[in-house]
């Protein structure tokens, strides 16, 4: 009698598969909910001219009937002309439109395209390139799209980015302004390479020979376009440090509530002091930073200065961390490397403020975000930086802490071709 053995099923010996579910964050739950969408570009495209004017009037003044005259500042039920889509002031008798005396004054763009562009701008998580806006909305020239979003950033810079913060405030700095672009052009970001073989060779040198080698390296770095900062650190000329001040919400999972930012040439005590003096109510606040020496002096002016040593841990035993500030730096890094690409240092502050606005309004649908950004753009007066930009009128300074720095005009001179192959890159 022959005996047959049944084949052993392999699956009996395999370990049971366990499914690991990552818990959803508060932010992800919002973005997947119906509250994350309020209107679409299609809704904006269907708006009539009158509906666009009413929407802009409500965003600017909070009403379509009682509006403010931009000439004499009189709020009243001014005379409305349905044919001209303008008002006539009851006081001074001058006529004005919904965009008079704003950054969008003397516009030629239809209001539907203006609102659609702002909606698309607000829909981006880390930013929205002007080149894409031009393609999606057929805005004509690139400069039309670029100056449009630049004026919106100016509204955030002069209107949104104001006021003091208090409470538990995190502060941190991160390298910014064309990091990868400089490497691609053959200009390394750090001029000294920590190579093990080089370290062994240095160890065999005498102190005088080692000092001589450092001086030669520093001189070569400066000759290559580097700039010497405090403590002898040499950075490329385009390198900047984006500083962040973020007030914690105090509620679990809510992150930070208010963000203030600044740009400095290096992470030094004078830059940290200037930012804290400008944006923080120090007697009522607690400062949380890393163990960098730039924050030691200014930390003594607060009720408490908590520090965390990142070489040992991410969160200190007493809750000291800068996770919210580093979250901002990550978004700014994505914006610079993946969206705007090689931001010109002169305008870095504008882009950093845009990231601050996106961070503070990250849990609002794009329609409400666009309206809030538009509110600032409509209530700061005319543009200081972008009026007649395409005619050669450019900002001649860079916004820095502790003091602004003179800067050359951007792009080609008036009358020159804007094509990069012929005359360098176009204005940024």
C-alpha cells in the first residue's frame, strides 16, 4: 500500500500581514473634506462684469452700496453709474472704480481674468508660477502675469505682514535664495569641503601652515564671488538666510497661528535682534530656538528662553522645539526649488511673506484665501514697487534686516530684448 503525502501549502508558513494605518493629521482631514473647496475657476469665469465689481467692492469695503472714495476718503452711498461701472463721489465729485488707488489701478486685464488668476494663485500649496498663469489664462505677455502676482505679494508685504506677536514664539533661520541654482552654475555653496583625507593632511600640518592654508582658501573663496560674514564665514553673494518667527497655537495638532518673517545676510545676533524688536512683544512672550549663538543675547529679553540641541534631540524635555518654524522652512524650500526656481535675492522677502501667508491660511479654502490676499492688495494704496516695472522702473534696494541694502535694477535695460539668449534672463 503506497502512501501519498499532500503538498504543504506555503501560505501556512508565511507570517500574517499586518496593516499599518498612519493616523490622519488635522490638516489632511481638512483638505479631504468638502470645506476645503468653496468655488472654482469656472464659477469665476461665469461672473458678469457687474458681479465682479460687486465682489471686489465687498472684499475692499465690505459693501457695494456704502463705499469709500479713494480721492477724499468719504464713505457714503455715492452715485453709481451702471453704464460705466463706476461711482461719482457725493463729496468731491470725482469718479472712481473699484480698483482706483489700488495696486491694480490703471489695469487693462478684465476683472474675470484678474479674479481667476488670484484664485489659481491661492490654490497652489507652495506657490503658483507666473508662466503657468499666463498659459492657463492666456494673459498675453509674461510680464502681465508676473507683475500681477508681484502686486499681490506687495499687498501681503505691506498689508498682511504687520503687527506684533506674543505667547510662545519659535524662531529659526534657514538658507535660501538660489541654493541649487548656484551649484548648477559651478559656484559651490560651501567653499570648504570636509573630506576625511583632507582632515588627516591638516592634522599633520603645523599651526602656522594650517592658518596659511585657511587664509588661502578664504582668499580664493572671496575671489570666486564669496562674501565674508561674521565669524569669518564665507557665503556666495546670492546666499540669504530666511528667518521665521511663529507663534504656537497652544492646541494639539493646530501648529502655529501667526507668522512673521525676515531676511538677513547671515544668521547673526544683530539680525535676530532686529526681527524680535520689530515683531515680538517681548515682556509677554517665551522664546524657543535651537542652540545657535545668534539667539543667545536676544533670548535674555524674554520671560523664558527655551533651547534645543538638534545634535541630540528634536524636542527638549521642557517642550523646547522649532518644529513649526522648520515646517515653514520646508514649505519655503519647496516653493523656491519646485515652483519659482532661483528667486532673485532682491525680491526674496516678497516670496517669503507669501509663504507666511500660505502657512497662516493653510486651512482655508482657496476662494477665501484669494479674497483675504485681495483685501490687502486693494487697501494699501497704489503699488510702490511694480508700477511701470516693464518700463524700467525697478526697486533699487533689497529688504533686509537689520537694514536694507542697495540693489541694482533687475533684468534688461529699457529698450533691450528680454530674451535670455540675447540679453540675459528676463526680469524676475
